[in-house]
C-alpha cells in the first residue's frame, strides 16, 4: 500500500501578512540605515552642504514608500491608528516634496536638514528593526527600550528641524505661498502634540506589559 504524502500546511492570511510585513519593515530598516550612514559619514568630511546631494533622493523615495503604512492601517494589517499614521506620513511627505525638493537653495544646505535626517533615520532604524524582531517573536528588551525611549529626544529634534525648514522655504517662496507656509507652521503645534502624546501612551502601555510579563515569569520559577 502506497504511503500517503504528508500534507503541506496551508498558508493562512495571517501568515502571508506576517511575511509581507517582515519583508517591508526589513527593507525600510535597511534604507534608513543607508541614509543614516551617508549623513553621519559625510558631515565630518564635507560638512552639511553635501548631505542633500548624497541623501536627498533616497530620502524622498524612502519616505514616499511609507504611504503603504497608511494602507496597512486602513486595511487592518497593523494596529496603528489611521489618523496618527496618516498625520506622520503626510507631514514628512510635505517636508521632502513641497519644502526641500521645491526650495533646495533655501533648505538643503541648512544644518536643520541634516539634523532632521539624523533624527528621522535613527528613529526609523530602531522602529522598523523592532517591528521585524517583534513579528518573529525575537525582540530583546534593549530594542524595546530604545523604541519607546529614544523618541523623547529624537522627536523634538526632528520636529524643530522640520519647522525651521518650513520657515526657510516660506521666506523663499514669496507671496502668497509665504502665508501658506506660516499656516503649516501653525499646525505643527497641535500635530506634534498628537504624535508625541501618542508615543508616550504607547510607551506606558508596552513597558507596563513587559513588567507584567517579568513578574509572571518570576512567579512561576
């Protein structure tokens, strides 16, 4: 009697989503690592003036890829709130396309462009790496700690740098676009508050869960 072949397990929707998100986050982590490396290596050698030439295009397109994250939230692939995700992605797209790309003479050689890229890329390297490791059940505690503590410093640096670039572009734009730029700056206060408080709430939730896990493990030993 012929032996039956073992059945190949079927991939479920959650399996496909997990593999897709792992690949997406891995690629994004590598792209932001490339941006970070270009910036920190160039600044000591040639100064901030050459950063845009070396990292401007890859930053624009890497950030544009993040539009997918709005779709991830919309279709329930991730648990991130749609409003918060859309706010962060759209604000960065505004910076890279409508501010820096449109007014490079006023913005690209500014130290604030370089400080923005350092803040963005450092944040995203840790964020995407955390997502990859967490999806595989491998996230060490130090990566979790970095994910939910680095933003205390990097978010203000990034937001201040973005605001300064918007101001520089507004001055270069002339009437009536100057007033549009100042209007955008006015939205930075409530927008930044939403993003910052969301991260604080997430930090509290995640780290509290980690503490509960440690207590549970200790109780069973």
